[in-house]
C-alpha cells in the first residue's frame, strides 16, 4: 500500500482503506491530537458563536450541544465572540480586526476556485504552465460568450473527422448552484443560454452503480493558505441520480444530475432502488465497501483524489491575501468514470449543511464536531482577551508590526525542531521585504487609475534631480504586486526567515499548529492532513509557497505510484 510519502507514516489513502473506529469526541471532549485545553475554563466562561442570517441551523445545534452560547449584540461587546460563521465572504476590515481568540469561517479571495468560470481559467493557466498530464482531471471548458468562437471551432473540428464518436456537452451558469440552469446537449441547435455560462465536455462514461450515476462530495478544510495546510474529511457523501443513466434522454435531469436539491423531488426518490436503496445518498464507508466487494482497489482512487484537491488549491494559493485565524470548508464535487479516473466537476463555497436525510445527519453533524475540534480553542480563548497584556488586541495590528520589521524579527509558522535545515536554504529563497506603511491586505492597484506612458514621462521630466549619494539603498527590488492577472498570479507574502529565531513563539500563534513539534496536527477526528505531505513540501511551503518545487514532488509521487502499479501488473501476469 503506497502513501503520499512512503517515509512519512500513515497517509489518508491507507486510513481510507482500513476503517477505524471513531474516537468519542462529542460534547465535553476534544480530539487527542489537539490536547485538552478547554475543560478547566468551560464552566467559568463558555465559548461564544456568532451566526449571520442564513447560516445552517445544524451549526447552531452542534455548538449548543457542545456548551457554547450564542452571541447577543445587545448584551455583549462587539469583540466578545470566538467563532463567526456565515455563508458568504467577510470584508477585509473583518480580517484586519480579527483577535487572537476569534475564528472566521472564510478566507478572502476563494471565489477564484468556487465560481465555475474562475476555476476553469485558473486550471487552464496551471495546465499551460505545468503540463496537461498533471492537470488532466478537469474537462475541456469554454466560457460563454467570450469563448464562443473557440467552442464552435472545436465542435466543428470534431464533426469533420469521419468515424469519430461525437462528444456530449454540458452547459452550466457560472454563478449558480444546486443544479439550476444546467443543460446537456450533443447537437448545437439545442444549445441556448441567456446568461454567462461555462460549456464543458460531458463525461459520458461515469461509474454506474446498478445503472445509476453518482458523484462524490468531499469535504476539505483549509486552515491556512500561508503556509498552505489542507485537511480532507475521511467520511463524505456519495450522491446518486434517482433514475437510470441514459444518453438517449439528455433532458431527464433525474438521470443525469446528482444534486439532492433536484432529486429529492423526483418520482423515484423514495423508492427502494436496486443496490442503492431509498433516497439518493450513501456515505463513503458504504461506497468503499461496495468497491471492495467488487475487487476494486480504492486506495489508488483516494490517492488520485487527494492530488486533485492539492493541485486545485495550489492554483490560487499564491494569490490569496495573508490572513490569520481563518478556515474554509470547501465542498469538492468529483465524478469517477468507469475507468476509476476522478474528474473535478466544481468546488463549492459554503457547501450545503442542511439535513435532508439520515445519511446527511450522520456525516454532517460529525463533520461540524470535528471542525470545532480542528479550530483548537485553548483556555485563554474562553477569556476573550489577550493573555499577556490583559486587554483586547487586534491580531492584524500585531502581525502587521511583525511584517514591517527587519528580517531578524521574522517568524516561521512551520519551523522544524533543532537540527533541521535552515529556512534560508529553502527552495523559495527570495524574501519579500515589506516596509512600514505598506498595505498588507487588499489590492492597492485598484485604488488609483493606471498611469499611462505619457504621464510617467511627464512625472520624470518634472521630478527634481537627486544627487547620487542621497539615493536610498534598497536591499531588494521586489515589491508587492497587486495584479489579478492569471498569467501573472499575485505572489503571496513570504515569511521573512531567520535561522536563529526558529524557536521564538509568534505573536499570533496559528491555531492549527501543534505546540509540541510546531507542525500541523496530522489528524483531528476524521480530518486527515494531506498537505504538507512530506519534508520537501514542508520546506517548499515554509517561506510562502514555492509551487514549482511542490509540483516536482508531486511528479515524483506519481512516478512512484506508476512503478508500484507496474509491479502489481507484472505480479498478476506471473501468477497467470
């Protein structure tokens, strides 16, 4: 059995292959990986949650079960809360004013992968830079109306090849969810749209279970984009269409779409369907059991799915602004074809947490409990004030002062223990110098109109000459870019590194880092760490994110897996 890194202990794929008994960690308990931080403070000062209108009811129920209390704006101070949960992104002012005891359930700028057209553009860019072999998990996409000519060219080219099997196409509105507005067609005369849409090749050979199409809803929690830290939830949902798959009836949404919001109104939803049963959902545990009963090696499938998730998030990591005390729960929708190849369909922002059936309740309640454990609240967080100075302090104001100091006062969130390689030898060796007064958040490029060549020349002509000796000497010419261009992705902040200060505690300690070894927790409940997955990747993500080095490690991993597959095949042939 092959792990993400064979020298790194247990991996997600192995744990997926061997069902483990869930540790009891409901009300009054914490995951063993996070330590016991809260028991002594709970009685005196319970944690406080804050929900915005529209937040799922199950979030409130789970938090109340755990002994939390709900924030009351009329009775409590504006900073007197620990968790703020809402269904859409926070303002940058919310991120700037975050306190050490608080958590927000969104990172900024994640719309870059959660809106369908943005996701397609980012994956296309990564495919152009790092190769189609690595980013072949997303179907070819055309964004309408901009790519209409390209789509017509591809559509016509395919039909000019005699004997070629014609493709099916699926059209989705770029900013809608729950299956709304989706159209599947083969003949272009059926292609009609009235808003901005994305058109992709329809996967016409999905894995069928008893004739029914299905896809996987994977829950992925990103606790930080700098350093990138990704957890995947071992349990998840398999969502079924409620009528048998049939390419002859493309307009039958109950046969081609797996969205629960659609299928729960279908005529066959409550029927006891062969193998599937009633309803339209399984857990991953049921899915794994089904695959193994048909002698399918699911370990390799989960490894490939892990890679899909990592590669997708790498596409936006350099451009996500630096923030603290955030997390993001993504819903990755993956379809598996009849050759057991995973295809990324879309990434969901604020995945649905409504409880439509018993399967939902089983998965989503435990998911929320484990998320709260992953947030790793400590005793001081119950007090909702800063431990050292006894007053409320903004995480942002303290961190900004750190970032504006010289390199000797810098910090490293993923510093290794004594004896590890210095961060100055990191593959990502260039350091971003941030001067006092420089904005840390937001996009400054949009604040002023773009200067033309004429205006720049005029400024130079009118600028008084400066004597050579008075010119400031800069240590680095690197500056913070603010471009949104996909061709030139915005570079994230690099942590200024100093080897002699590895063991110094950061002023804003990341909640997802173990105090014991200064690394992300390998496992919290059913959340399993999939990135960083080995020492080389840890090194590449220590000072910002070195995507090129990480891609090299992923290529090495793929080559190892290919060698193992060849060895298995040769062994089977030898046994014959």
